[in-house]
């Protein structure tokens, strides 16, 4: 599995732990729901700025989101 897929899976996992829908998190990040869905499935890249924002909103570290083990 690619690192983009693993990153997306981690974002999805922590989003669900916070009981947020894709729509809710996307709105908080100023993304479209479709773009967030593509990030979560590893089909789209994400900027570092947005990655830091997502980590803050999900109350996890960037290291947690980038845990590829």
C-alpha cells in the first residue's frame, strides 16, 4: 500500500474516532467533501498546511497521521 493510501487511512481513522463526517471535517478544513474523500483514498495530495490543520482539528500529531507501520 502506498504512503498516500496509508496517510488517507489514518486521516479517516482519526476522523471517525472524533465522530466527524467527511462533510464536517471538509467544512472545517475549507475542502470540498469530494477532495477530502480523494485524500482519504490516496488519490489526491494534501499540502503540509492542510495536513497540520487536519492534525489540529482531529487533536492528533502529524506523526500519528504519518504513522505508516
